[in-house]
């Protein structure tokens, strides 16, 4: 990421992108993009942005909050009986907007129909991935916030290791995980995945009352959310001693992950990194058991913009943050996944997670 890009505000970055795409005005209503652009954390708001004006519209529930969180925008508040659509129309007329781009990735067909009906006389055109592409390249502040979330996630895993004992349930571990984040000023970035034994063959399985048993593979897939940004780490451990089969599975997953991490640098195609993972799994005939993508973008959303998967043509660039999470899953036996969060730098990558990737035999 260039120093120039790092110094620009999100508003200026968006205006530059609008100019390049010949977009005169944009309407933003999704909570994700509102937070990225303004820092607003409420559940309702609109931004109207042109080359010369920036307005933030919200209702009486959030006017005080908006004054505290939103800077550099003209704040427009309203209360019942006025509606948001009425105020939106008034602001567009005042700003001389006749055509406005909207977030086609978020606005449903029904919402678009309502906009066209209630905000009559305005032409609404889809903006595509304009904002999402900007969100892929993180500012230094965003990078630091995600690093902090990853550091707390590492600490949480270290705290949870003591619970990996025969007889402790998956639910008990998940509950302690959630308490740990709350006690440390964070929340869960997503519903944690704590699965053991045969349950670990479910990549997105949910914790149950199943007690841990000797020899179980136990997968921890979780992350802290701090300052509006997510972490996402996975580690797989063994209860007691690992069998030869378990060790073989684990070592192959680790081999895949390390090779993919070593491959990542600016200019590399995302789909090629995923293909490398499948190539190495196929050394043992296991590519068929790797059913998901190698990773995804990470940011305000845990599954944020960008796909590190088969066929993805995205080019790795400095400032992007990706998860790298190969895994294989054998129904009736169990699964193994190892995941880190990584920043693409000018020369390669920086791995944010510090938790060991050696096979841990616990309990």
C-alpha cells in the first residue's frame, strides 16, 4: 500500500474511485460501508456523497450518536412523522442529484423498488464493487486494529488449552471462549466452531454437549472482534496421544498451509494459491476431502471482500488481509484445519497469529 493511499481519508479514496468510474453521486446505506466510511455503528443511516458535498442522514434514535462518531459530513437528522425516504429526496434535490449510484451488493430488489417509488425522479444505477474493492486495501489504522484482534485471539487460545481434557464438553469450551472475549473488551467475530472427534469432519459444525474423548481431533475456529474489525484463526489439537493416522493428516494440512503462505506475495493470483493447496493434498489422494476455498478477505466482516479460492482472478496487493485455512475432513473420523490471518506486504506477507502450529497433544 502506497504512502499516498495510507494518508488519504476513506472519503477521499471513495471520491477518487467515483471520479475514475465516472460516478457523480453515491448513496450508501449498508451498515458495513457506513462504518468503513464514517465510523458510525448505529443500525440506520444514509450517506450521500458527491465530489463537493458529503451528507450523513439518520433519525432521532441516532442523532446524538452520529454527532459523536461522524466527522467531516453535514449531519441531517429527522424524526417522525417524516420518513427517511422523504429526507433522502429533499437532500438529493438540494444537492442537485438526478442520478445516484447505489450499493448493488447490499440493496435488495424490494428495497430498490421502494427507493424508485418513494424517491421519484431520481435515476438509480448499480455501483458494483466500487466500495468493496476499496475495503480490500487496509489503512495502517485498520491493519493495527486487526492485529490487536488477532493478538487477543491468540491469548484466548492459550487460555482455552487447559480445558482440552477427557470429559469436558464442546459447549463448555465455547462458553469459556465467549466469556474470555467479553472480559477483555471484545466480542466473537462469528459463532465459534468448537468440534471434536467425528464432529470435526464438519467444517462449520456447531458445539454440542459431546464430551471430549481420548484421541479426538478438536478444531477451534474463532476470532475476536475489536474496534469493528475481525480476527479469524483455526487450530486443531488432539486429546491425549495422536494416532499415526491423525499425525499424518495433521502434517499434510500443515505442509499445505506453509507452502501456500510461502507462495503469497504481490502479483500472485489468488486462484493459483488455492490450486497449490489442492496439488499438495493430492500427493496423498486427499484433494477430494478439501471441499472449501483456501481463504477469504478479512476486515469489518469476517468473510469480507475477496476470495482466495478456485478460479479467483484477484491479484494479491499490499494492504490486503487474507485468511489462509486449508483443511481436510473424513466423515466418521474427523477433520483438521489450520488458519492464520496474513497481511500482504510490499515484499511478501506478515502473519498476524503467533499461536504455535506444532501438533499439540493436550489433556
